[in-house]
């Protein structure tokens, strides 16, 4: 049986997972209404966060399909997957065309020499512009330095949601047969007897866990075969060797893993028997077989400090409260999250975590809170580096689409944050702008952007690498309303406070001294008493009490909170709540600390 290995790459929400699910259904590998996105966070957000592999059988060929994230923050997931396949299906929305994260993933796949197949999806959209999309993709290939062979890519048109593909836009096809035939025609064969006869060489690109088998490596077998019970060695680039025996061997069929006695060259297999296996290691059957080159990962752009929650409300909803438990959890995360770095040396109770962006760090924090952790999170800081004595900082390429009437406010804010507009188009009352901006300037802007465009704007971004430091950035100061009291929040107090700014809390919420209950309109700090009730006397009032009308509070999400948190504050994360608080809860302590800094 021949083996073909492909990955589906695209921008967020262009239809990667929909296409994979349709292929699974039409090849009989899955029932209706299944999804590769099984993680609760993925289903809630509607995006792919973790790369996944599946396999289908078509015309006596096994096609291994890898579904990759489309968001640049999870680029480490994409990078390691691309090393294990031979061709990519580049999925592009027929209306939106190639987007920043399309560029991000495509650049990596072209650099690895992978063969692309262009899949123009959502051709049934009323706003679809297929001809322009094809032109834009070709220009993107030229811009990214595609070679002559890569420029001769084949194009196919799909409606992934309905499981339809067409080689020509006017074809009457009603299923994915044209796409599957094109995969067999264009994707190189990964298997063969000649490869099977060579010494074993496989590279681990992902890890899995099993309660009974422990850590298992998911690997692409480049040559040779691997058998159950076989003695194997795991090598890294430093030629350090880990010895073990294959205790269980699995391959993939549809959404399931299937136990097998052997796996051949070209296949993707899951190996148990090397408890300390890591991503990027090469599995061989003799020491003379060379290691494959290391999996390179783009540098981190943001850092945060994570420490145990020490607020007065600590321990009320979470079960994992100690720094040792947090340290063990972060060490486990490092084994599978190759885009993450953690510095454990700064303190026994505070750990510096480096990530690829706000969403990358937010997903880690969200997963930890769902597991029962209670955490304090510091303000995200941009990671600087020095090259030949020059200070460098991370930049991002941002694509903004918004109604034309909001363009003035957007351009003004982008200018204040040291952003440069590199491309500006006006199409039928809608403005599209491409911006290059320091990551520092983008922090906290997303929530402002939603307000400025009244929710009608779309903003996506991708890493543009490190560039020379651009100087200080003036941002709008967010003034915090900090509680001076501990107790339950009362409506009477909030009615007065809401006139001074936006609130994060509502009546009957618990509050403690030093907790932040809202932000001021003026940008100045305020110390307030949200537990204050109406002063009652036994003297009858001349008029009846007026009903209290409260504006609904601003709902804090992890990304929003990470964007507005100030340097002297923590984000308190528990399984059932997100709260902002001062690092020093007592007002006198805060002032003393501030005097010490100045």
C-alpha cells in the first residue's frame, strides 16, 4: 500500500477542520457531525490550537492528513508538523484571499521545499472573487521566494462545509473525489520497499500520554521499519542516546489510533517504550544512523510571571495552590509545548514564562485554571534582544478590515503606537490596511479597536520578526478604581462609581482591599469603597427612594485582562473568576513601595 503525507494549512477560520472532517466522512472513516477539534477550548473558540493527525484510505493508498493551527501564536505546532509531511493543501477563502497567517505558514512550508496545492474554499460565498484570489496567491508565492516547481501549483475549488470539490469552477461534481484524485496525482509517494530495507530513521514531531503506557512519541518514519518489541535508540543533535524497547506501537485510522505489530517507511506511528522521549529526537536501531536536523522554533516575543494566588479569596474554588504544583505543571507543559520557555531560576515561588503571543499564553493559563490552579499573572512584557550591539524588538504585521468611517480613529491610534501603514485599499466603503507595528504597540490595542470600530472591524496579525528598537510608545493610561474595603459589593456604591468610569464587578460579588473594581474615564487612579451602603436613619424621607439603575459590567476575558493590566497589578486567575488586583493590597504599602522606586 502506498503512503502519502499532507498537511492542511490556512488562516484562522478559512475551513481547515471543515475540509478534514468532510474527507473523513466521505472516505468512510468517520460518521456525520464529527470534528478533529475535540479540545474544549478549541470548540469554544472555534479555532484549532493543537495540531492533530488522522489517516484515510483511498484507492489502495493511505493518506496521512495533519490538521494545523492557523494562528501565528501556535506557530510552534505548525513548524514541527511541516517537517513530517511532503506536500501542503493551502486553503484560502475565496472572498478574503490570502491573509497574514496564510503568509506565515506558507513561508515556512516553501522554505522546507514542500509541494503546494492551492484549495480555494467557500466559492459559494456571494462576495467570492476567485480570479483575484488566485492572482493574490500567485503574487504571495513570488514574494516568498517560491521555486519554479512550487510556482506551478495546481488549483482546486471547494465548498468544504458541504464536502464538494471541483477542478473547474463549472464542473458538476458533488463530492471530494476530484480533490482526493489530485492528492494521489501531486503528492510524492512516501513509502517503498527500497526505503523499508534501509536502517530505521524516524523523527518525533509530537507527544501523547497514556495512563498505562506513559509518554509516547508520534513520529514520521523516513526509512526502515519499526516493530513491536524491537530495541530502539533515541538520539538528539548532541548525539546523546536514550535506549528503550517498543512496548506498544500504534498507527492512525480515521479519528482513532490502532495497535499494530509494525510500521513501514513513510508512515506516521506512535511509539511507547521510551519514557523520556522528546520532540525533535531521532529514533534509530543502531548508533551509526545519523540524527535528523533539529526542529527550529521561532523566538518568544512575550513574557509573564506566574505565581500562586495569594489574595484573601485564595483557595475558595481551586485545588492546586502551591508553587511546587505550578512548577510541576509548567515542566510537563514544556515537554509538549515547544514554543514555550520557562525560567525557574528567578524565584522558588515565581516563574517567568516566555510565549509566542497573548493568545499562546492565554491558552496555557486557561488550561491551568480549568485543571484547578489558582494563579497570579503579571503584566505581559515584550522580549528584547541585542544583535551586534543594537537593541531589537519583535514586530507584527497586522491586517485590518473595517468600515471607512472608522479609518480616522484607527490611523490615529496606530500612529500613536508607532505603527506604519504599508498598504491601504478602499473597496466599496470598506478600508483594508496592512500595518507594521511593534508588539509593544499592539498590547492592549485589540480591546480599544473593538470599541473604536463598534465591533464591525476585523484585525489579524502575524509575527514580522525582530527589528531595531523604535523608542518609547505613548499609550492611553488606564486608571484603576481600587477597593479600600473588604466585603460584598453593594448596588448603592456602584451607582455612584459607574459615573466615574467602567466597572468590572456587579452587586453581591466578593471584594477585598486592593482589588480593582473598574477603570476610570480620566485615566487617574482612584481608591474607592464598593461596599458602602446607604446611610439609614429613623427619620422619614421626604421623597420615595429612587430605583438604582446599573450599567452591565465590562466582562473580563483572559486576553482583555492581559491587555489592560498595569505594571503594578496582578491578574488573579481561579477556576470560577478573573479579577484584577494591585500587587500590594494595602494602600499605605503601595505608596511606600512607589516612594522606594522613585
